[in-house]
C-alpha cells in the first residue's frame, strides 16, 4: 500500500467514530468504563425506585449511561483531538448507537426485578 492510499484509509476511518474511539481508548478500558457506567446508572435507578421515586425512562437511562461513559474516557478522547474540535455530540451519538442494545437489555432486566 502506498502512502497516499494509507492516508486516505486513515482519513476514512477517522470519520467513523467507533474505530476512532478504539484507537484512542484500549478495548478493555472502553468495556470496563461501559460496564462501570451501566452499573452506576442501574444503581441510581434502583435507589431512586427504592426511595419512592419514579421510574426513569429507557431513553433517559441510555443518555445517562452514555454520558457517564464519556466522562470515564474523556481524557483519552479530548487529549488526542484538535483543540478547536467539537467532538462530544458525535462521540455521544456513536457510543449511544453502539451500546444501545446492551443498555436496553440491562434496563429491561432491572425493570422486571423492581
């Protein structure tokens, strides 16, 4: 592969956020942060319900989990992107799409238990 082809391939991959995120955050770290974020959100929902609060909607649950995940990987993403870039919304939406099914499964399981 020549240099121009390599550059084009890299630029194409940079527009796909999950590969971009995976280059900056090791897979094991991303998965650990995801699980910790999911557990934290599950605990919040459980405590809210146990203390007489309402039930959080699935959409809100997903948003909080993904936001917490981004908090955990913020340094790796922010420190490796151009200073003037606006990356949060794109990363948020990519991670939301990527993890949505797994989050929904855990949410439904929790709702069936409480």
